[in-house]
C-alpha cells in the first residue's frame, strides 16, 4: 500500500464523516452532496491505488 493511497482513503473517510455531521446539523443540501461526492471520489481513488 503506497502512501498516497493511505492519504486518499483517510481523506475520503474524513469527508464522509463530515457528511454525517453536516446532515445532523441541517446544513444546505448542496454542501452535503458536494462533500459526499468529494469523499466518495477520494475513497474510490485511494482504493484503486491499493
């Protein structure tokens, strides 16, 4: 596992955790969708590099 893959996976999990927090706080849907997409893309890129 390369270092960049670990960073991308960690970033993806962090962003997806942020989505959960933002949903609980009642943030605007656009922010939640954007953060979710960024998290999913980062997680997928990290998993593809493994």
